[in-house]
């Protein structure tokens, strides 16, 4: 599927980056304008985008196409297309917010658009850039090996008992982990220090620059099992037949494997000071798209309960505060969202700029 060229006479209904008041927004006009445009190309790092786009097409009588693509591939594609002037991508849902803030937006390759009629319901910190949905990533344990989570303090992950027994994605290949490190240092370093004192009954003493750096260094030195996917981390923790106790950092979506694959994943709760973090997906419209109204219409659709439903089933939480998780969401994270370190784009540029430093830091301290 590809574009057929810019259709003459199709005006942009709305300005891309805001400025349109809710009372001036006309969804019906946007729909009619979208029907006059070429088919839309939408990319996301989850295969659920295919289901979302199919439902979108059925609802509005359009012919959009949804494709799964890793965040790194989406970034490279947008940069390449923008530099060549050959725009093929219209909407990109990218699970690397810091790269969007630090790379795509400053270069002017993408534009931000918040649906005016939904703006009041979308968390203010999720407006610029638009955080469509957040994926919780948290500590999990094997419910067949433990009656409850064996971890009550994140510093326990650095102790000899858990040497080589913590499963997680490799921070050298998963940017959300280095973002997590930097956001801990920027926002809750005092809580990381307090958790150490609570665990060991003494204040943290370290030659490193922060409590967070001391924690990350100790975690790396404890030889965690590094994987290339959440699926592999979840398997290490809770696949059938496990006999050696692992704990792991996994995405809420993997809890569907409890029913689908016979896994025994359990959500760790009551861990001081956090049980994990959330990694948001940013929704952007590629500048130069020849389907700008359809692009806005899809972003609007994705910010509704109907539109995001396929991802909500996996425990991913919409930034639209009127949209909740399904009652039967398998992980149960909906009751423990306040125990996560939720991503704040206010430090996104800093997260991006410090990414290589954190990767080098991890590389230096990691041991097996």
C-alpha cells in the first residue's frame, strides 16, 4: 500500500500543534476531510496496532494500514524519509519518548497534536509530546514457587541471594531502562537512598554521584540475567517446570501468558520504594504527511476507550483519565499504579542526552 500523491483542495481542518479550542473542534468535519485523503500508514511497536487500525477502518469507512515496527526502526524510517523528502509514514506510535523529545521534535520531523475535545481528560504531563498509552514494567515472581513476592525492597536485588537470579531486558538494547535509571536519579533519588537505609539500618555511603547510581552499579554487579525481550524475562521467571527461583522485570502484557502458556507470573506489591516503572508510547504525525486529517482522526480514535481497547487488554494505560483498564486485565496492575515510577517527559531531553552515559555506566559495572 502506498500513497497516490497529495490531493488538491484538501485543507487541513486543524493546526497540528494545538491552538484549536475544544468548542471550535468539529469531529464530523475531520471525518469528511479524512475520506478525501489517501490511505493512512500507521506504525507501532505492538502487533495490536493491526487490530486498532482494522477497527478504525470499520468505524469510519477508511483504508488505513497498521504495521508492527520496533521503535528504533520507526525512528530510522522517519529520519530517512524526512531527509529525503519522500514521506511514506503518516502516524508513528513510538515507545521511546526520549528519542522523540531529544531527536525527532527538535529536528522538526514530526508534529504533536492533542485532540482538542479530549484535552481536558488527558493528563497535562502527557500533552507535549502526546503520550498515548503507558506500558507498566514491574517486578514479578513465580506464584508456584512463592506464596508472595520474595522482594520487599529493591536493594534486595543487589544481594548475594539474588545473584544471577534477576531477569530483565538488557539496558544496552532497551532504552526504557536507561530512561528509568535517569528518571530515578532525577526524581526519586532521595527515596532510593531512604530505601537503602530502611533495608540496612544505616545511611548509604558511596563514591558514586547518587543513590541511584549506587543501586544501578550494585544491580549490574550482581549479574542479572539479561534478555532481549520481555517474553524471555517472563519465561525465566514463570514458565512451566521452573525449579530455581527467579524474579524479573516484565511488562504487564506478559501476564496473558498465564492463561495462554501456563505461566505462573505474580505481581510484586509492597516493594520499597517502587515496584517498577511505566514506559509510554508517544503518538506523532510525520510532517509532510499527505493524509493529515486522517492522521488526526486516528490519533483522536486512539485516545478513546474504543480505540485503545486492544492495548488496554494488556494492562497498558491510556493517558485519557476517563479510560480505565478492563476488569479482567490479568496482571492486576490497575490497583497498584501509584507504586510505579511513571514517566515524566519533562526530563525527556535529559534522559536522551544521558542515554549513552548510562549505557557506559552499565557496561562498566555489569558482571556475570
